[in-house]
C-alpha cells in the first residue's frame, strides 16, 4: 500500500529531486499539482524545464500550477526560453483525465494568463514572426496570448498582422477585444479609421453580450490622445442600433468630455430617431409583404405620423386582394377625413359595384368625394339608381332602406307589396316606405295592418326568418373552403321555382324559430328603435335583446362564429366573431364566407342553437 507523499515536508527539506519525480510520475493529479506549486516556491533554476514540460503534457490542474510556478521563477530571474513557452502552450492537452478537449475549468486560465504575462515581459522584436504565427492559431486563447505579447513587444511590424486578424475575429468574443486593444496601444494614426469603422460596424450584441468588451474598445480609442477621437465617436451615436450599446457609447464619451451636455443631446436625438425607426419598421415590412400586411397597413392609417398614414394608404391601394373591399367600405366612416376621402377614391378606381350603396351612404353623410366615385361606377343620379334597384332581388332590400321621399317610388313599391312571392322583410320595408312617401292612405286595403301585426318582436322574428330562408341558410352549411358558387346556383334555382311548387331543401335542414340573443354595443352609438328591447347592464354599455341565430365554424386548431340578428335599425345583419356587421343579403353572406375562410380550411359551419 502506497502512502500519499507529504509535499509540505518535502518542500521544507527542499527535496527538489523527489518533488520532480512526483511531478513526473505521481499517479494522483492533486499531488502532482501540489508538487508543481512547491517547486515554484523553492525556485530552483534547474526545475524550469521540468515545469515547462508539465505545462505541455499534464492535465489542466497540473499544467496551470506549473505555469504559475514558471511565472514565479521568471520573476526571480530563472527564465524559460520564449520559444519553449509558446510550444508548451501549443502542445498543452487542456483537458482532464477523461480526454475532453477545450476544458472550461479555471485551471486553463491558470495556464494561459501567467504565461501570457511572462511573454508580454520577455518577448522581443525577434519573436514577432512567432507571435504572428500564434495569432492565427485556431485556438482562441492562443490568439489572445499572441495579441497581448505583440502589444508588450511594441514593434510596429505587428500592426499590419493585428489589423488583419481583427477583421476575422467575431465581434462578440474576447479575442476581438484583445486584438482591438493591442492595435490601439500602438497609437498609430493610420489605424484610427480602421478601429472606428470596426466599432461602428459592431452588430447589436446579444442580451448578455460582451458589453465589457465593447466598453473596453471605446476606452482603447482614447489612448490615441487625439481631440478628433471624441468628435468622431460622438458622430457614431446616431448609427448605433442597439439601445444598450448606444447608451454605453454615450456614457463613455460623456464621462471624458468637456461638454457632456452636448453629448447627451446627441444621444437624445439618436434615441428619438431610433424610436421613430422602430415604429416605422412594421409599416415597411407590411408594404413589402403585399396582402399579408393588410392588417398592419390598416393600423397605420391612424398613426400619429402623417407620412406613415400617407404610405399606409398608398400601400393599401396597391394591394389587389378581395379583403380590401370591406376595409375600404369601413373607411368611408373613418374619423380622419383623409382616410374617408382615400376610401371613396379607391372604391371608385377599383370599379367594384358592391361599393355603390356604401358610397351613397357616405355621400349623404357629407363626403363630397363619394359623388366622383359613384360617377366612376356608372351612377350619375342616386335617385334614379335606387328606383332601378327596386326591381333587382339582390339590391332591392338595400334600395328600400335608402330611397328618399320620391313620389316616383310609389308605383314600384306597390308592385313589391302586391308580390306574394316577395320575402316578408322586403314587403314590410316597402310598406314602411309607402307610408312615409304617400301617407297611410296610399296603402291598399290588403296591406292594412291588423292590431296583432303591430307587435315589434313578431315583426323582427318574421323578417329574420324570411331573410335567412331567402338566403338558403340552414343548420349545417358544410366545411370550409365554402363553395360559394354552389350556394349561388342553389339560391338561383330556389328563386326561379314556380309559385306553389315545393321549396328547395336548405343545407342541413330548416332553421328553428329564432331565439333571443344579446347584442352589446357602445351606448353612445345606439338609438331606440321599435325592433329591439334594451336593458342597462355592464356600466357604459346597453345590452340589446333581439331575435337571432348563432353558428359555429370550428376545426381542430382554429375556429370562429357568426350570428344573424335584427339590429337597432330593424334590419337583419350578420355579426359576431367575423368582420362586419354585414347586411343579411347575398353580398353580406359572401363577406361572411370570406371572413370565415381566413381562419383556414376544414372548419365545420353548424348552427350552435
């Protein structure tokens, strides 16, 4: 059984041969490490080669202790050749007993840092080629050591290799900082531009990046002692994108400046510019992404910056996508006049006749640009257009809600009222308009209301049932992508059926009678109307109880819903989780289907209740 050597006893006896034998042949790395440190304290000159050998061949803890011992001996005049030290670093195993390369333990610093300090003191001009060779080694620690050694030598011949190496070092690494500082130590005016450019080109550092290195590089530039350094560093502040780097740069300059307030003023201006650029960035991405950026473009229509609003409008106008139409229609009511004017002009330019009725409404609200847009859509006279629209099943509901007190409308309205095939809600609106235009006396006897027909709730239910039946909406509308073409053919076939024939079946079966749903709107936007009931709830909101239906559109990973109900104007509309609200007519159903399609394919559209 072997006993652990008593290193302290051997050190007191200055038993150098035994300590050397333990260093070379000892089985335990802890014992070998203690032996190396003991030899350093004894400071026997003949042990220098043995310690250098341990630096090159032993594992990290022992090699680090040997390097510390060599550094101590060097300070006492017992020196190892520079070439031997460099070779020891190159040959160093830098691993533990497991044989893993690039050990990360503290002993590696014990190996490199003491040796680097020795080389900084001992290396001379004749060693520049050796250090330049080491400067391009694949091992980052060797490159750090070489850069520090060249800085210690101070030979101008090292400047060019150092500058070349700087361009190859990653910004966010310690070797970059060391090489940067080595170049600055020469105070060569020809390198100032190179260093300033390198500092300016530093990319945004990671959240826990090498900020100490960035700071040390700024400090290194002040070694030049040139008055021009501060001016040129200050000029870099606006170009620094990373906030932390910009703050570090400004702090370092202000700390050394004779006019720190001027530096802080530049910093504040840079921060304002950076904030503006950050606010602008989503807009630029949206402008470059076409239809995918529509949502962002719409948000920027209300930006504080007028240039942002202008560019967002231009970008939205350049997008050729069906979804833009609904956005433009909503913009006709925009609080910013510039957006409403843009929407009117753009709707006219696009030539989509679905915009006619929204433009009529906008014109009546005082938007003068609506008249020009309507003219481009072929509507020269609004009153004439509305009279003609009464004969079209797809447009007469909207025409009925907009026609003014025009005596010319009496005859077509009487025709609608007499048409038994017309939907209930259409006949009801025609009756209201006839009463408004010609008074109750213009109504035929068959259209005179019975007392029970004055019940607003019954009117709402009957109107909603009639509207949804005419639109051919049922309990199960199938899956997305929705076949709008098939729906249009089915509806056309239904409308063309002879009077008295059996009605065509609706998808999934007929809807039940509407039940009561709650529709919440901001109280300031509501007016009391006969078709709804209200009760104050939820603070500033009024909850309106009204007849309606609720459909879900659900898939495995996505979904939405929509409702059909009677709004506070007494009209059937679509709303809910989709866009809108949309009038419950063919165009409104197409808009609903488009909105649901945005949530992806495979959604099942079924009545919830």
